[in-house]
C-alpha cells in the first residue's frame, strides 16, 4: 500500500513539473505578440530589400555616367588582334604587339 501511494505521489509530482513543458500557449496575448514580432521582421526585411534596390540603381546610374563621361578612360585598339586595351598600355595585353596612340 505504501509503494502504491509513493508511486501515485511521484507520478503526480512528475506530471505537475512536466505540464508547462508540453502545454501550448493559446492565449490571445501570445498570438498578438507572436504576430507583431513576425510583422516587425517582415517590415525590416522589406526596408533592407528596398535599400539594396536603391543602392543597385544608384550604382548602375554612376557606372553609366562614368562610361558616358567625356573624360572617361579611353581604350586603345590593338592593330594586330583588335582587342581593347587601357590607353596607358604601351603593348597589347592579349598579343603583346606595340600599341599606337
């Protein structure tokens, strides 16, 4: 009889200790907090994505402006292999022929 009582008491204590571990919190407050955190993360993601797209557009405009600038880096065409080389090169980077400037 004593063993039965100890077993029932142990099971009750174990159940009381483990109950919070397996209980799902279905309260309205927890759902609101969870949704709010999700919405906050979604908004942060959208802001970061928008910033990346703005920077990409800015970089593309800057590259385009530098390419079309009158004082932009010009290239010299090799008379031997017709490859483009920076104007500062004296010899072709592809074939090694002397460039005429």
